C-alpha cells in the first residue's frame, strides 16, 4: 500500500513538472506571451552576439555587458552541440535539459530512506513560477552544477569540491557552497579545479578576466534591496534617473554612491557573520548543514548585493530544494518565503517591469513585497542555521545542581 502511494505521489510530481515545463517551452518559443518586455531577447541577441565573438577565440573583453567568469563561455557556446537548431532554440532545449537534470538529482536524493520529495516539489513549483526567465538565462545550467555539488557533498567531498570550483567559474556565487564544507578534500578540489581552469582559459583565450573590472564598476540595479531607498526618494523629488549600464537598468544620480557603499558594508557584515558561525559551529555540522549553509550564504549575499536580477531566484530555489530533501532540515519556512518571492518576481519582471523602472506605486509595492520576502527569508535562515548548530547544554549532575540551588547534596 505504501509503495502504491509513493508511486502515485511520484507520478503526480512528474505530471506537474511535465505540464509546467511544456508551458514554459511554449513561452520561450513565443507560442504564448506574457505582458512586458521579451525575456528571450538576451538569448537571440546578447548571447548570440557573444557566441560569435567566442567562436573567434577571444572573450568579448570590450563589451561591458560581459560580466561573467571565463567558464561561462562554455554555456554560451553550448548551443553548438545542437547544430540542427538555430542558436536560440538550441539554448532553450539545453536549458530545459538542465532543468530536468536538477529534478533528477533532487529525486535521486529525495527518494532515499529518511529523505523527502519536498525538495523536488519546491523546484517543480518555484522554478515554474519564474516563467520564461528560467529558460532564457544560463543560470539554470549553473544551478544544475551547484545542486549536483551539494548532492555529492555528503559522501564525496572531492567530487563536491571539483563541481563547486567549476560552478564558481561559471558564475562566481557557487563558491558559497563551501560555507558548510568541513572536509579538506572539498576545499582542495575546489581550489585545484578553479585554478586549473582559470589558467587554461587565460592561456587559451584573451580577455578571460576582463569581467572583474565591469563587475567593480556596477551600480545599484533597480530591483535590488538598496534600490528601494531610491524608489521611495523618487516619490519626494529625488532627481536621479534610470539608465542602462553594464547590462542592467541602474539608478544614477546624487547619493547612489552612498547606497552602493552601504550595500557593500552589509555584504562585509554578512561575510563576517558567516565566518563567526563557521567558527562557532565547528564539530557540530550535520549532513544537511552543508545545503543549509549554502542556502543561507547565497540568501545573505543576494539581499546585500547591488543587483538582484530575476534569475537570481533560480539559484535560491535550487539550493532551498536541496535543503528540503532532508527531513530534519530547518529551512522549510525560508524556502516557502523564497517560493512566494518567485511568484512576485514574475509580476515585477516581465509583467510590470515598466512600473518598476518608472517607480510607480505599483512597481514600488511589488519591489517592497518581493525584496521584503527575500530579506525575511535571509534573516530567518540565518537564525535557524545558527540555532541548528548551537552547542547543546549538558545537564548538571544532581550534586552540582543541588549545590547550585543552595541545597546540601544528599550523600548515598
């Protein structure tokens, strides 16, 4: 009977995944349409332009919108694996396959004894809520590698480290997967993989690390937490503007540098908190702590970043899903908050993005709600991670307890 129920639940999950992904494919292939800007334009215009440059044997070092580490070139070049399709179509198919890979990894973990399918359900629902953005950015490919690293991390730290090092050279943030890693093999494999690949790209293709300059010069993007201050200030006559810079729409004008500096300060504080947690939690890390620490770290750095693009939610949903594969995880509430934030994200981009850019009451309200959910998720996750690894007080022996209470100990 139990096996029959389990099969039905699995069949239901796969059915929902299949239906939602069919709808997403219809959206990216423009059979169906959402209001707002065309989400797929980055693929058939920007990505395809980079593809042409990369095929020439160099990075697009003169293009300030190229802000990715060198291994990102592999994702941009990946549509060449399907030469029978045009560039955009091939990219969408590969993104779909990466999405499927995440589901398979979560099922592989969640179907083990003592585990749960909650993670697979969260990925199925949360990623779908982001709409066509899921398949129109290469972040789903990075997330697939990151989820694979966390799944491998419990039993195969060296594999986890190698995948983390590779993922970090795809889009930097996966380096935070090491926040809860305790094995030296994981750290060593990550460093070795990253160094080896970096050297290979630097020698083979000019301009491999030009992205570092472009990242440094970025400002406050209109969807970030810090941008809320500027959105509100606009209602009271602040003269700043929104301009397209470094591949996103950013605020420019008086006091933007102050907002940037404050965001950087909070990022430093988040880093300090993680180091303190790691020092304090030494020796009390459990198997699911690896995923919980990664999820918390990425949440903290997301909400303190100067940029929160819609595709950042893909990372968070993937990491939260790994957490929920463990029945003992303390992250269900932060995961549900990220799920809710995903539903709001598709409304602010692409559906009502013009309202966000123009700082209308509706646009500002959507940003307050979405970013409020993310900040709440980050703080909740941090508190729960801290408590989950707090030292357990040892009960005092009866004699010591009696002496503490001011009563004489009773001799046998």
